[in-house]
């Protein structure tokens, strides 16, 4: 009888052990599922991280360029410029470049600035990007701190900077000031696109 009792107890214990196994497997599956969900970030989070990384890389490039310009003894408006952006040195150079552009039907954006103008300096980075985005437009920078270019400022009546002339076929289509102010920056971009797409005038 004692042996049978022991056998009955042993038989009764087995269902208990088998009953625990499915619950443990279920808990393992839940843990695996939960861990897999944690590695699937929301698309907005991915986009924000990508934008932050792009901004970080842009700042790094700007800092590297600024350090290079300083090391070479250049001014902030010098250094690496897009192929369609030129800092003119004399009134004659300004006239020659604009005439060449008009002869080929190319639009011209003239940026009047001064060396000690903070708004001019901060806007310079945006202008370089606009030049890259609009290769069909010639960007000319005229430095009012350069004595050789002061007559240009006086002749055009430029009394504040940064100031812009949008030109096509030898004619000034618009005159305005701009800065990093959201509305003014948007207006500047709009004017650049407008002269880039404007049809060539007949008998200009």
C-alpha cells in the first residue's frame, strides 16, 4: 500500500509540472514581443533625429569653414563661394559682370553689404545656399566698406544694408532690404526665384 501511495503521489505531481510550462513559455513570448516593440521607433522620432543630425553636420561644416577662413587670413564674405557668387572689387568689375550676364539672358542679384554689419554677416550663409539652389542667377556682392566701391553706393542711393537689387536684361526689377527675419527672408527667396524664372525681355 505504501508503494501504491507513493506512485499515486508521483503521478499526481506530473500534471502540476506540465501545467507550469505553458505559462512560462507565454511569459517568454510576451517578453520577446515587448523587447521587439521597443526597437521600432515612431516615424516622427526618426525624422527628428535625422533633422538633428543634418543640422549638426551643417554646423560642423560651417565651423570648419570659418576656422579655415580665419587661418587663411580671409574675411567672412570671402573664402569658399559658390561658382555663381562673386565679391566684386571695383565698379568696373561690377559693370562688366552684369553686362556679361545680361548678354546671355542671365538674372543678377546684387547684394550691398558692409564688413561690420552683423545682419549682413549672418545672412551671408543663407545667400550662399540660395546661390547653390539657383545656379542660373548670378549673385554679386558689393562691399560698401571698400572705398573703391563707395561711389556705387552713392550712385544707387544705398543708405542701409543688407540691401538688394534684382536685375534682368539691364533693368532693376525690385529693390529691398532683407535680414534673417522670417518674412524678409521669405521675400528674398521669392524674389530670387522670380528673377530666375522671369522671361527675357524683348529689346532690353
